[in-house]
């Protein structure tokens, strides 16, 4: 095609637009994570460590929440890991586009999150899938870490301020916001309700963190037949 | 070593293993269908548990306080398709106001 260069430019620009909007959406989450980490008693260094080395929003929130509640190391780590099991599926989706030497594949894998996979998987050709994945992944990585630092610095040592401003409700609201897009699907709704009920029922009888882990058995609800037979 | 450091190390190594398994080990093979189904719905169970437990738990007992108002308001905002940051700010504001009144 004669105008191949122009086509490439258009695709590249479209990817940049997609990545920019997704990166902007991540910024408030980063602030809330920094604040939640401070609220849970994590140091700035720990917060940065989570955002660089773990780099998975919901799992970082979960680990901070359970640690802040006095949960055990095992329950905090396992709950965090369970929330990242989906990276396995993302890896399967992205693997054909993420080729190269072993170290390159390993390095690109660290960017494997919802946002980078969403932008990458939305492209048609393998080279653009890789490009979209990398642009969104690097963008989110930089913004996520900067906003983590900002959130922690703004709210560390501000225990009273956090409750006065109602910011202790920001964590629960963030979990709900992460869950929200999934609730459109009946099987996801059933699993969410089952997981929520299991966890709440266990709070009075199990150590902190265990109710969250036990919620994983809620996935069994995805196999229940829908009411009224309409599945 | 503090608990937080230990969680950080275990979670970072485990997460990296999950992230890298596809590109490094699996290549272009697909996950078994049954595993794929579990992977698809697992986050819904945990996120719902986290939202409810972080709202309702006070250590090892259940308690209903101003955070519940915040969660309900966040849910309403999300239902009305509000952006994330708006839902969070409304939740915080509703919680703060409820506390100030109560």
C-alpha cells in the first residue's frame, strides 16, 4: 500500500490516545493506594516497593488492607497472589506478541496488568499489540509509582485527618470500583455475592485475612444455574 | 524482617511468576478451559469480599458505621456511571459528613 506510513502513524496515534486515557484513570487509584498504605502503617519505602515490584493495583490494596487489619503474612500474601492469578490469563493472551530473548520476555512480563493487556489485546497486528501493551504498561508504571508516592506523602502521619475526611472509605470504594465492571455479567455477579457473603460470615470467627481468602470458594457459584432458567 | 517486607517479597516473586508464565513458559498455548473459567471469575469473589469486609469489619467483629454510607454512595455513583475519582470523593465526603453529624 502506498500510504503505509500514514496508516502506521494513525495506528500509533490511536494507541497513544487509548494509553493516555487509561493512564489518566490510574492516577487517582495510585493516590488512594499511597494513602491506604500510609493508613495501614506501611512505610513510604514499602509502598514504593509494592508499586514497583508487585505492580498490580488490586493485589496491593488487598495486601495493605490485610496487613493494616493485623492479618498474618500468609493471608496477606496469598490474598494478593489470588488477585494476580488473572495475570496468568493475560500472559496467555499477550504471549504471541511478546517475543524475543528470554530476558526481554521476562522484562516485558513485569508490565502484565489489566490496562496494558487491554490496550495491547485491542490491536489487530502482533507488532501493534506489543506496542500498545508496552506504551500503556510503561505509562501506567510511571504514573502509578509517582501517585503512590504522592498519596503516601500527603497522608502519612495523618490518622485523624484520614477519618475526618472520610478517606478510610476510599479503600472500600476503590474495591467496589474495581469490581463494578464485572457485575454486568450474571456469573460474575453470583460469584461476587457468594464471595462477599462467605467473607462477611467469617469475620467474627476467623483471624483477619482468612475471610478474604475463603471468599475464593465463591467461584463455585459461577456454575449454579441462573434463576428462571435464563442463563 | 518486618511482616510488610516479607509480604512484599513473597507477593512480588509470586506475582512475577504468574505474569511471566505466559510469555516465558507457555508461549502460544492456551489454558485448559476449566482453569480459564476459574481465572475469569476469581477476582469478583475477592474484590466483593474486600469491599464488604473493609467496610463492615472492626478487627474481628462486624460493625456498621459511617463507612457503610460511603460504600452505598460509591455504589450509587458507579451505577450512575460516575468516573472512579468522583465515586471515591463522594464516598469520602458522605462518610465524613455522616461522622460529623453522628
